[in-house]
C-alpha cells in the first residue's frame, strides 16, 4: 500500500510510522504534528556516503542541504553520518554552531549574503563561501582582509541546463537570480578577477540545475559543462580547480505519479561523465560534492492533523477542515504541490471519498490538497499528509498568529520531541 518502508498499517487499521501508531502520536503530542523516521534519514545518508566510496573511491562528500529542514537534530545526524552541511543564512549557520557541527565542513550559499552574515560565517569557521556575484566577491574579500583572514570560495555557475521542472525551482538556466552565467563570459571574468584578490582563494566551482528532478541526463550534461569550464580555466589562466560541487535536486515520491530514480544511479552516471571529461582534458578528477536535502528528509516525514469539520457542497466538492494548513505546509498554495493524503484512522480501508483538505487560516487559498481520495472521513479522524519532511517546517509561519507545530522523531517504535510546539507566549515574545 505504501512505497515508503517506514509506513504501515497495524491491527487496529491505523497508519504507523517507524513502528509508532500515528493516532497514539497525535494523542500524546497533539496536532498538527510533524513526524520523522530516523532510520529512513540515516539510511539515505549512508547510501550517499557509500556511493562516493563506490564511484569516486571516497574522493568526495555529500552535503546535507539544510534549507530542507534546519534544526539541531538534523545537524547532529548529518555529523554522525559523515556528511557536510550546505547552509543559506546566518540562522542556519547559528543552528549548526549550536549543534556542534564541524564548521570546516560547511558551505555557505545565498544570492544576497549580508555583511553581518559574512562576518559571522568567518568568525564561526565556515569552510567554503559559495560566491554568487561580483559585489559579494568584493565585499567578502574586504571583510576577510579586515579580519586578517583568508577564506576559501566557490563560484556558483549557471550551466544553462533546463531541468524540466517547475518554473519557480529551475535554477540552472541563464534567467535565474542565482550565480554567474557561462554563455555571457560572466563566469570566466569572475574567475579571472579572483586570481588577483588577496583574501579569497578559489578552490571550487558549483552548479545547481533545479529541484525535484527525475531525469538523470540533465545532471550528466551539467557535469560535462562544468568539467569543460574547469579545463578552459586551466588552459587560459593556468589555474586548475580541484573541487566540483554538482548541487542537488534529486526527485522524491510525493504521490504514485512520481517515479524517482534510485540515487545511486545518478551518482554512477555522473561519475562516468566526470571521469571521462577529466581524461579528455588531462585533468585530475576533482573532489566532488553534492547537496541532497529533500531526498534525505522528504519521504521520511509525515504531518498529522485532526479533522474538525466536514462540509459537502452538492455537485461541487466536499471540504474537510483540519487544525493546520498553509502555516505548516504552504507548498500547495505556492506550487500546487501534489501530496498523498491518508485517513490515518482508517488506513486499512480503501480510499472511497474525494475531498479537498482545507486549512484553518482566514484565507480562501489555504488548501493542502484538492480532490484527494481517502477513506471516508469523519470529524475527529486523524489525517496524515505524506512526504512532508522537506520544506514544510522550514517554510512554516505564524500567519494568523498560529503557533508552529512540534516535530517528533520516531525510531523503531520509540518517539521523542526534537522541536517543541510553539506557545502563544512564543508568538508575542518579541512584541513591545
């Protein structure tokens, strides 16, 4: 019934995750409730680490893209499983520091890093700054000089690859707010300028072509383009870039319509392309980074809600109202993202009712899913929305002054809180 091994149905007909009855979790911790399966997260981390050993002889490292879900516990797991970290803000850096993450394994991304963030990152010992534009390059060089530091940098490159994904999450084409374009010569000129700067050292090139991608070929093409660019830099400037970050964007299963490729297949085909290009150009095989985020936590997570109302509009639709909504999952409002919804109270029964799952916000667009097929819903039932481990908590808000939900980690039938539920006091603590 479920493609994710951590989900099942128990003898009561209830949905379980990681051996825990979801209705018992809802009763103990309240709803809305984010739930993550620790084993799934760790297994995925290990699969990425082992693929580097298999296809690159260990000459590389996966970086957990923490924007998918940044919290202390995920930083701890990434550390324990041998991953680096990809961060995009001062807040994510602070979280990593507080979790005791080795900061030399952190890469700092972002298209508009502030001066304060750059200083904080240098003070914190961040290992790599992924530079997005010339203004940032000059600012970082100045700040590093003022602090008597020399920092390692990467350039984010737009390789011009169309990843055939949602327009909002395509980031490798020339019309993107991220990075330096290859086609215009912008990227080469940036590399050329860096050679003369005293406080930054260019060690890496980076690209990211988009998110939720199911086709391997765009990744292969991007890797070949980047290796060609490394060769051009060596030929024209006499500088050989020794590290290559190929980004993330690996697709996951949200519904049965999605057909993700096993992540090892990405790694294998891309490694073949990288090695072939290295041989063609007489280059050393660079140290490879990738940045999986969604693929590590997405399918490991679900969100639980309690049904508070049901409204049938004859010949139009049936609304099922839940105690959460766009404050804990804004992705349907933003992207019309598909999710699988399960009546966790009747998970063993066949879906026989089409419903629109509506949130509690004072907003007509506050929907989680439309025309979702579920087992007949009654007020008081627990609904589960699957594959919500990535971006749901990260993008959560206090719209309508609704507190953000708690997050629970489950592991072989045992549960624990990793993020506390916000209180009304938390909502007003910064008010004056």
